């Protein structure tokens, strides 16, 4: 059965509803739909008053704010802008002298299974010391620091230390290439890179520091004065004298000095971080987040969406290189005083039961992961009894979460039955790098669940579905997802490119002040529940990772000795959600044999891995003498998407100059 049929079937049968049971309702912060509706009504009646109340309740301000929302320069909205705070103090110092002080903040499980625990008090000590290192290196409030780190306690320490001194971090996922790193260093104008000699994943030692060297050597990175290296393994790394220091050396140099570091208060709008993400053009966008509104959201959604309680053990499996790892690893759990699990490795090593084994071992009560991981573990469990979740005791689980891509109802049901044992609500959280945290999601103690639906907006989130002109569409009609009013954790601008910020997210045709998410969605006729139907722009979602088709096209045509032209589209994939499919015209003409085609395809894949990162490697590569184009010379992407899916061609192809290419493109390598 093709995926399209699958989707249609799933939608048709989706009348299954799972209301919260007594266990989920009891003691929940937002217990029952009337409680949720009351919060929504409060926000609708007094929008600013509602957010001011939340910001006072959830954030510790060193200087209280008097203005809640400033819309005078929309869409450059400002929240709590005359207030001051420190984000790290809100995650650490705040807990000192409370029962959280000696609680475990992080349970770290290394790739090889070694477990290390650190308390809130000790984490504060480590963050303060490292913040002193940053200061000793001359890093100041407002400077940008690139973090290229594995999933470790040290990765979180690096982020928190930046926040502590008011430096703006930009974390680059450890799977990105030297070139991608270089582009981000240049765009951010970073003064330092924090990295590790190696990262350990799936039993393999992978270089990080060497990639930093390679990236800087590509040129244009003169702003970098310091590279700090966490020695994750005993292996040697090459040092650039005067620029590089190991963590140990940097800390030793502070010997005899105070281990404390007073948190630096910053304005609520001070940029806490820049995180690059893919958009519709070849160049990634530096999504800039503020301090006050972002922190509020991280804390608030831990309470609302995960209904966090003091004895919970929270585990979000996302890497700190993505927004999910920012909000629900580095900031949210700490701001909420949770005990959280951080895992260095991959879900399939040494076996595909690793996640379930870890849930049992650490008594995880809230588990938050991506549909891709679930789908690949379903496959593994179906083919090997030994890694089926039934082999582990998962009774500690209370709430399950899903993030990053649509979860198909089949995967939802498996998650519900085999992991949640039909007792744990699943929060299917819809959000984006730009939204800072959840915006549309069920609440575990209130919302009746429908598989495959992210259900309803959080209180105060004015989400709607509209047509191109911004007009509201009735329930049942598919359209564009928008958020009509600003919210505290929204993107503030695109770093270095305010015009692109306006153009990408606040289209003139809709009045210029409404946030356009870039996703298509539809609301159910009975409950008004939202279901995300996928991106409406040239962004792909592969294994929950955002990739721009243009970025991959640019990478392919940069292989100037081989490639004349390239087009990239997505196609559905059972495990990764979407897969990258590239259509390539070679300078030397089409490959003359399968063997040659396979060789060139392999060469192009490793080229893309070098240009962007292994996550961007095309799964299918198809070669044509040229690409199908309209009379005006535009590539017929819809046709390419049909070919990629293996569908029958229904589009009008009479304008094609060379119909033979349709057959040529039929073969994927
Ligand atoms: C998709 C990840 C359906 C969506 C937090 C969005 C989802 C993009 C969901 C953002 C969900 C995220 N259901 N689709 N629950 N969550 N998406 O910036 O297309 O990496 O626009 O942020 O992922 O990806 P990003």
C-alpha cells in the first residue's frame, strides 16, 4: 500500500478518542477541559494581563517589568522589555535553599552505559566555574559563542555558562559539516567555539575538534579568538597554539580564584541564543530568541504540557543541537527543577531495546521523543523479539510525548499500547524552532486525545487556519496555519536579516502582523482539533530534522566538475517521515551503465555529507539529460514529486521538450 493511501485511510478511521483517565486527571495542574477553557478565556479577555501574571509567577526577575507587550514596531514584538533577569539563575540559583538544591539535576548515560549523576548544587558550581573560564577568555555580554558539542553534561554546562554571563550561544548540531559550521560562525560573528575532541556514538569515536579546525580553515572566521576543547575521550587532538585550550587547562588557570560567578542580569529582550534552521532559500536562517519570554515558555510548558511533578524523571531524547534540545534539555527541565536523563548515544546501540532498557533503569516517568525513533524501533521490535519493549518494565512511565513531525496514527497506537500500556497520555506537541516551545498540544490531564492530532492550542496561543489572504477557513477545510497574536517565546528576528524575518513569517497579504508557520493544517469538524498536514514551503522534514530543498540543491550544484543542474524534492518514507530525492543533470551526460550511475550517486552523497552533513544525503538520486520544465523555464516540481513517489503521472506533460526524460528519471540510485 502506498503512503498516500495510508494517510487517507488513517484520516478516515480517526474517530478513536482517548479521554484522560482518572490517573492523569488527578492532581493535574490543568485538570479537565473546563480548567483549560478557563485559561483560554482569561487570555482572550485580558491578553496582556494573562501573560503578565504568568511571567510574574514563573520567572525570577532581578528588575520587575512594567510593560508586558510592546507592539509599536510589529512584527518586531517585545515582551516584558523593561524587566531584567538571568536565565541561568532561573535554572540553577533559584533552587538553592529549596528541596531541589540537593536533588539530581542530570542523570547522564554515556554511549557505553556508564552513568553519572549531578545535583543542582554541583551543576551550579560547574556552570559558574565554566562561566569564569569564558570571562577569563575575554568573552563578554552580547558576544556570540558557537557550541559544537556532543550530548553530555558539559554541553548543557556550556550553554548555561553563556547564559550566565549574557553571551549569546549558537549551538551547531554535531552532525553538521565543517562548511556548515563555518557559515554559521561567520554569520553569527562568533568570538569563540566550544567543542569536544571527539564524540562517542554507537561505539564509534567521531572527530569534532578536527572539524572545527577544518571549518575555520575554510576562511572568514577571523572573529574566533578561542577554541575550548572538552576532552571527552583520551585520544589526542591537534592544537593551534594561542587559540586552543582544553577545559582542564582553562580551569587550572583559574586555580586559587573564587568558584562563584554572579549571574549577569540582562534585559528581557537580550538575545539568549541564535539557532540556525532551514528555510526556503539556500541559506539557513539564524533564528534569534530573547531571554525573558523564552525562559517563561520553557518553564511554563514543562508545567502545562508535561504536568511536571517533583518526583518525575524526565527524558527528552533530542540533541542539544536542535530547538527541542534547547527548550526541553538545556533550559526547561532545569527551570522547572526536574531530574532529567541525558543520553549520549543512539537508540539502536548496542541493541534497539536501549531506550526501553534506559526507561526501566532510570525509572523514567515522562518520555519525549520523535516519531522517527518510534517508527524505527517498531520495525526493530517486529523483527527481533529480544528488543521488543515487553522485555522491560516500563511501569514508571506516566506521560509520553512526540515531537518534530506528524505522528501517523499507526505509530501513535503502537506507542500508546506497547510503551504507555494504554495508561499514559501522549502529548503530540506541535511547534517549531521559531515558536521557542510547544504551541499546539494536548494537556495530559485535560485533552481527550485523537491519534495523529496535536489537538488544541495552548492558552493564549491564537492559532487559526486561513487562506492566502488571511481569511479564516471553516473547520474541515485545509489551509495555512497562522498564529494571530504574538506570544512570549516567539522568534524575535533573523540574525543579520530583519527583512527576511518580515518576509518569511509576516506576509504583507495577511496584513504583516500575523505569524505564518509554514505548515498546512486542517481542523476536525467535530472538535476543532488541529492536524498538521505538512510544510507548505520548500522545507523537508527527514527524521524530524529540518532541511531546505534549496540548501541541498546548492550543495549539489557546488560540485562543479560533475553537476550541471539539480532539483531536490521530498517523498514519503515509512521510517524517516520524508526522504530526500535528488534529480541531477550531469555535465558529462547521463551515466551509461548502472555501475557508473551507482558510483556517481555515491560520490554525490558523500559530497552532500561534506557540504551540509550526513543527514542531508539524498536517499534517491535520479539522472536525466535535463529536468522537466515549464515553457517559462520553471522546474516542474510537482511532476518531480510524483516521480519521486513512484506515482502515475497525471500532470500535463505536453509542454515537455524532451518527454524521454520521464523514463530516464524513473530509475533511482
Ligand atoms: C514539523 C521542531 C506535525 C512541522 C520542534 C514544523 C510537526 C517543523 C510537529 C518544525 C507535530 C513539529 N506534528 N508536525 N507535533 N512538530 N512538526 O523547527 O512541519 O525543527 O514546521 O522544530 O516540524 O521543525 P523544527
